C-alpha cells in the first residue's frame, strides 16, 4: 500500500489551490483547498469546511487514516 507523502503535491494533476491532502478510511486520497488544521474528520472521511476536494489517488495505506492529513510543504 502507498503512503501519503509530499510526493503527492508534485503530481501534474494537482489543482493549484491545493493546501493539504488526506487519506479516507477506504484508502482514497484527496486534495483539499484548506490546511489540515481546518479539516474535520467524520467517521469515515476528511471533510473541509469549504467542501472543495478532489481525488488524487486510490490504494493508500489506511492503518492510521485518522492522522493522515498533511499540509503542502510539511516535512
């Protein structure tokens, strides 16, 4: 399974407005238009306040999905 890392922010298909990314319970990773501090986690997915997100990939590691959110530029 893939780990969510800063490499996801180097993808050509990443929207310019992307500020963070996170993995949902089912291994779907999404780009979000807000920093991770503004994301809210439901029982199964990460939800930005603005509801703007785009799928960036599938098959990500879900072991610790509740803590998977990363900001663009985090080390």
